[in-house]
């Protein structure tokens, strides 16, 4: 009985599989942006921005005192539904990966989870700015229609700096929703958490301020709503800007950091 041996294949002749090129970040951005629109719920949530703006404008023209309506009146009426819809968009931009069970596919195709989260964050901020520009355009149209009805000249009483503050206030709301989405990775829990912070916390803070003088003097350093809401209708002082930065770090930065760490380290099933 004879033994046969196979000659070793020379290393030079062995075929090497080329390393695939990394997916460009621009493509990740485009895919993540498309994912925000390509579901029925996502489409109608985005469409609700225009629908809500139009409804608010029509209601303002119909029920408001037309003689005293200005651009600021329409901006305020349009801004109210925006402050509700936009944070929900921020929440769903993250939690949809888990609610629709696409996280495993997403993080398999793009193993760098940080790139996916960054793309989602950039898209959320862009959607926020574009949404506010759309709302501003609808409000401007309503102001022109009201002026045509009353026969008066339209009053444009919103400065660029005021509009920038309104955009910042809504972007902070979207960032809060985004951070809670990262932290909880559950759409219902994150949405409820946002409304607790946005609606329940101010009432608790006001009740505490009524009974505790120390809290009344220092609530601005802990309650994000106390200074964020000032962005909608007033000019902030230096101290108020500092308070806004501190509360944003507490309520947005900290949940974002913890949630990002959990997403980066947790097992996706």
C-alpha cells in the first residue's frame, strides 16, 4: 500500500479575495433618509408637517382677528404643531430599526454602527431645518392671504435672529427625542418619555418653585423647558444661554451618550 501526497499549492498562485471598498458616508446618508420616508407611517408623519401647517394657517385666518394678524401670529400658530411632530420624527428615526426589526440587517451591511447613527442624526437635523422653512413659507402665504382679505399691507415682524431661535428650539426638541430613542430603543417608551419631559416636567417644576424658593431661583439650571421655551418669543440673556447649554447637556447630552454606548455595545437580535 503506497501513500500519495498532494503538492502544496504555491502561495503565489492562491487567489486572494479583494477587500470591498467601504460604503461612502453619502450613500449611508441617502439610505437612512429614504428609510425615514419609505414606510406608510413615515410618509404620513412627514406629510403631517405640511398638513398641520396648512390647517393652522387656515384656522388662524378664519378665527383670528384679521385686523391684528401679523407674520408672527402665523409663525406662532404653525410652530405649535411643529413642536409636537418634529420630536416624534427624531424618536422614530432611531427606534424604527428595532420596531421594524431591521437593525440586524442595517448593522450587518454597515458594521460601523457609529456611521449609521451619525447619518440618522444628520438627517434628523436637516429634516428639522427644512420643515421649519416649509412652515415659514406656509405662514408667509397665510400672512399674504390675510392682507389681501383685509386690504392692509402685510406685517413682517419676525427678524432672522428670531427665526433662528425658533429653529434652534425645535432642533433641541428633535435632539431630545433622538437621544431618548437611542436610550430606550422603543418607540412608545421614547415618545412617552419625551412628553413626560416636555409636558409633565414644567408642571412639577412650577409646583416645586411655588414651595421652594431655592428651586424658583435655580430651576433654569435643571429644567430644560424653562430656557428652551424662551427661544420661541424672547431674546435670551447671557445667563439664560448658559442655562440652556447646561440643561441641554443634562437632558440631551447625557441620555445621548448612554444610549450611544448601549447601541454600540449591545447585541442586535
